[in-house]
C-alpha cells in the first residue's frame, strides 16, 4: 500500500480560500440560507434504522454472532440451546471482524482504540460466559482474524505501522516531503493462543488480500501481489503458503480478478470467484475450482459456472464435491448450488431483498457444511434484521428495527430493451404517487462499473428524493452484475458507449410507462456514476440538472494521479500512454464544450481512487464555459465518506440542487 505524499488537503484549502463558487464542508454555516430548505426538512424526517455491521454463524450452525454499532451479541439459532449473550471488552471499545473457532466454542474479534492512527486489540471469548482474553495490541491496521482448524492459533491480516485504515476507499495519507514510494504490506500474522506469541509469517514484500486455512492447519490458500496493496489487487495471484515458514507457491494466475478463496474439506482444491471486477470487495463473476497443488503438478483451473446468467459473489463448500453460493440474479439476491466438477447449477432461493453478511460483506455467513446460513436481510420497504436457518427457510433472529416504516414510495424491478440487449434496473416511485400528474425523475447511476443496484433500505438520497415527489431510477447497464459474466464484460473498451445508451433507453422506457415531466429529469452518480454523469452531459442536453460525485473527467491526468491504475488495464486493454485513442473516445474533457447542464460537483480531498483534481478540472472547465456549477470539497474524506455529517451534507446538497433546478425548469 503506497502512502500518498502530495498535499491535496493544502490544495483544497487554497481553493476554498480563493474560489468564490467552491464550497468546503466546514464552511457549511456560511454557505447556507438561515431558513431550512424543503430538502433539509425531508431529509431530516427520514427514519433511522439501526445498521447491522456483521453477522457470523457458528460452524455447527447453532449460534449466531452479530455486531450492531460496534456491540457484539451471540444468540442461538431458533430451536437451539443457549441464551442471548452480550460480549464486551475493557473500555467498551467498538468491536468488529468477529469469527468462530472450528469447534464453535470460541469467538475472536478486534477492538479499535480511539485516535487518528489505527491500533487494534485482538480478543478471544468463550461462549460459556467466561471473560474475554486480550491476545495482542497491534499498531497499524488489522483485519480478518481466523482460527486454525485445531484452535491453537489465530491468523490475522496485519499492516504494521499503517497510519490509516487499509484500502483505496479510505482517506489517503497526504503527501509531504521527499517522495520515497514507501510501501506498507499487509502480511499474514499468527498469534499462538497458548503463549500469545505473535509472528509475521508471510514475506515483507508481499501484500495478502484474502486467505483460508487448509483443513490440516499447515498452510493457507491466499490471494496476494507484490507492491502497493491499493494498486495491485487487480493483478493478484493465488498462492499456497506454508503457515510456519511463510514460503509461497503460486498455484493460479487468473485472467481477470478473483475473490473469496475457500479450501475444500478434503484439502485438495480451492474454489473462488473470478471475473471482471472494478473494486476490491465488490464481487461478481464465475466460480472457478483450482487444485491446491496448482497446474504445475498437472491440475487445471476449471470454470464450473461458465454460462450462468447471474453473478455469484460468495461461496462455501458443502462437501468435497459440491459448492453453495450467493448470487445477484437479474438485480435480485439468490442462492444456488453446483457440483465442483461443473454442470447445471441448482437454484435454491431468489428474492428481492439484499442478503448479506455485512455492509460490504458476502452473501451470507455459512455453517461448516454450507447448509445453514446467517444473513442480514433488507429491502427498500423492509429495514435490516438478522435471519438464520437453512437457505430459504430462515427464521428472524433480531427485531432491532421493529415498527420502523419507510417514508418513501414503492420500489419496482423493471426491464427494458436497448436494441437486442435486455437491461434491468430498480425504480422507486414518488411517495404518495397519484396517476394523472407528472413528476420529476432522477437517474442514479451506481459506481463500479462492476456493481449493481439492488433493493435495499435507503434512508439517504433515494428515500428522501422519493419523499420529495421524485421518481428515482437506478439502472444496471452492461458492465453491471446480475446477468452473467458476458454482460459484465460488455463495456470493455466501450465506456460511455452502449452502457450510456442502456441508461438513456431506460429513461425512455420509464417515461413511456410513467408520468415523467421531460423538463425535470436529473442525473447523478458517484465514482463510475460520477464519470457517467460527466460523460452524459457532454452527449445530451436532456437533463435539467446533474450531480457528479467523485467523477472522472480526464483519463490522461487521471492515470497519472490515482492510486489504483491497474484497474484500467482490463477495461481498456492498455495504459493511457500505450493506447491513448481508446481512452480519448470515452473522455468527457474531449467533449466538454457541449455541456450546458447545471452541475454540482462533490468530492473528498483525500480520494485516492478518483482524486480531487478530476473534480477541480471539470469545475474549472464548466466555470470557463459559463455553465452553472458549484464544487464542494470535503476535507479529510476519501472515496468513501467516513464522517456521517459529511454524508448527510452530500445528500442534502444533492437534493437541494435538483430541487432548485427542477423548480426553475417548471417555471420556464
């Protein structure tokens, strides 16, 4: 992981001081009218459901551990023995990353100490009620603890001395002084649970992303790469690693990206998800099975779901010859099962709601045999709760959000055609929708592009926009998950091409079926959605207003500024230096003089995935062209906003921008 050593924060401060139309979050009181806006009143009236951070089922399928607001609770699956148990540590520190021992008798978890520099304590706790035991205190970022099969050791991913939370979505460390290309590597580290001896096992020049123990506890299967952890996940390979010596043997070099490796119960194979992925942790692809001794010994990697019209995103072995998996099916959640040698996959369950083990986690926490799962279920009309049981026959475990009702309209899964291509998305109706009157429409493009809109509880922008009387369309154009890997790969070398036309065709389809006011259509998005917003306003003047969050405006300058340049090679086939033409045809800045749409631009000043300068370039161009625009820079925020006040302000400014320009469009 590379430490950013150029002070974007200082640059933002100068802009805030000297640019009259650029706003910064700390200046909120100076920038706002004293009277609350209509958008503010609506956003403040949204219900607030408790967020469930993680759920984990015990290997024997009888107990569920879950974390809410940093607090850990263990409860039996309905019908099992035991009682509700709250687990806490000294100082009531917030807890995360809970995991079970193989015998289902112990938990391990992390506790974060307060402060700007990450320090994590490692704890274990027996479920018989004994006090938790602190095993280590790690200065740097730690994550993903896992017990060895015999319970004698605990493995953990640890980046020693890292001055921030790991990952490219987080606020980057500002650059200052000599650029020395300092690398922080995330290494597999073990803690002996008898002596509490800690050892960093894997080499110091390799970044480990994900791992799984072999059944005999002598090794791990892990995804890893040399160099910067932020940049090189896209070129990671699969290794077998000796758990004592750290010796690494490469067993698979994927064509695309891979996630979620799991060793089979007999220790012979590794199953994983491989596909075209634009962001680590946002998983979709096909299921591959790789012999753990690797092709070098005669084995070959096998794609066992090559024609699946869905996107698996997590998996578990139910036996040495069968795998169960969670998937995105046409924008809905699903679970399926497939033989480890391939063949037709069996559908076990599909449903509207999002079913996950955590906010960014997998599609469920599986028992050892994969037959019982615990998951967080939620949908647009249903707040999140923990459920557990056999797939499709879950029992509700928690009632944390009982009585909370949505303050927005109904959500519908819709489809349309762009030529011969069938496209899918989600449409939220205005609250109190009445046939016969016209309404504004906001098109909200997801990030990625390898991602997807799904039906989930949204008390932020989408819910508030519906409550303000807007339709909200979230399309899943080609490049998205949900219709198979060929659909996900369909925007390679074609950003802003057919994916853009898929979105525009969706607007046409919705406008034909619902009473949309053609004068009041808006477009917004963050990351890839921010790019698509910038691109679309160079191609059409159909939108009354646009909001670009962390958008990419200039491929040439972007390539030299961002921290994750490896992600572009699979999508464009070469670097911007080697094939500038393939980038230029999708470059908003090449067509900026066509823009007429009033545009709000929002970005964090420490964004490493799409650096702030991309937003500054777009703002500067629009100002020069006399297009109504405003730039808001959020200090100390990355690609993912970590401060609730900034997220609230981001949503509020977005709603106010559309309200302002929709009102003006109505008056014209």
